[in-house]
């Protein structure tokens, strides 16, 4: 899959995320990178920002939080576009949950680990 096709797939997967969840995002942008850092080659996505639960009245004027989706590991683990869309959607929901202050342990308990 080309980079453009993968980015289209991320857009399609984002359309699968419930609108109620997407509407709750505050100052978040999505990026696609080919590969994760060398020290974590199987990483599917990462949230980089200040979770809503940690923001206070002094928070403001900040650069947007970033959610990065890594195409390489996702494409290697999926056998077709449908499976890829599902995995991208799960990864996006997982990273959005971090934006809301939900940690990995809670996500695993909820089945989104």
C-alpha cells in the first residue's frame, strides 16, 4: 500500500470512530509515519500531549497534541484492507483514550489494549 493509500485508510478508519468520541477531542492532530522508533519496532501508534485530565487553568496556547499512526507495523500485521481499517480504528481509539487520561492498564481491562 502506498503512503497516500495508507493515509486514505487512516481517514476511513477515523470515520469509523464514533462521532461522539471525535467531538470530545481538544486540540489534537493526527499524523502518519512509516515506522516507529527503533527501540519499539512494533508500536502501532503513540499519543504525545497533555491529557485532558492533567490540564488546568494555566494550560493554553499550546501546540496541538499529536496522535501518530505507524504504517509499517500495521500493514505487516494485517492481511487485507478491511483488517487494516479495523486495526487502525482500534489504534486510534487507544491513542484517543490517552488524550482523555486513560492509561494502558485501564485500556487493557476494557479490551482496547
